């Protein structure tokens, strides 16, 4: 049985409230979803809570999932939205109108794929990422780490394309500034 068929079968069993199937799904996706939540929230305990709520919500709303093969992406979006809701509840998230900066570019700050070899560089970037504003951290995480394009980010964050581009640009600038400041201290 290929992995897609296995997921589809587990999803069908979950729809019938099969707790063993739910636990299998949980085990299969836990680490990835937890890592996403931690990167966005910068708090392991809060990430754990959000992730648990997301799995419960996913199991409750499985009937709305049309394609079982899309479960991983659907679940990740649930986790991300739950993280954003948690940030809003904590009043850490602020949006301003960025339309005036619509023409700013969104070139990559770092090649995160290339960093897999350089642990020291990854630690530096992660430390800098954790020290920037939550909305900037979310933008960097969604685009560069999770791989969402601007249109997907606009949908997830419920902002315009111009606001998204500017948010991402400002997030990259903030991240660069933190990394440069860190390197000057060393």
C-alpha cells in the first residue's frame, strides 16, 4: 500500500471516530506541525496547545476535506491559522497599511536549503528569527521555511498582496539587522 492510500484509509477511519486511526495520523504529522507552530509562536508550550487544538479541529472537520491526499497541507493551514489566532489573542499581532510600498521586492534573504550543512549559521538565523516581531517572524516562516508563495500568504494572513509584500520585505530587513548586530557582537 502506498503512503497516499494509507493516509486516505486512515482519514476514512478517522471520519468514523476510530481513535487508533486518529492516533496514527497524529503520530505521522505531529513533529512537522509542532515545528511549524514553534517557529511561528516562539513558545513551545503555546505551540503544543495550538497544535493539539488544531488536531482536534481537524478531526472534527474531516468531512470538509474533499481530497484525503491534501490532508497534510490542509492540516498545516489549520495549524498556521490557529497560531495566528493565538498571536491575536495575545495582542502581539499588528497590521498597518503597507500599500505605499507595493513595489518593494521579495528576493530571498537566505537559501534555507543550503543552510542544512551549516549548523552554526542555522543557529544564528534561528536566534535572530526568534528575536524579531511576531508578525515578521510569521512572514519569514511562512514564505522561506514553509514555502508558501505570496498569494497563499495573503490568503492565510487575510491581507492584500501589497501588504504581504511589504510585510515580507520589512521582515527580511529586520532579520538582516538582527543577524548583522549579532555578528558585530561576536
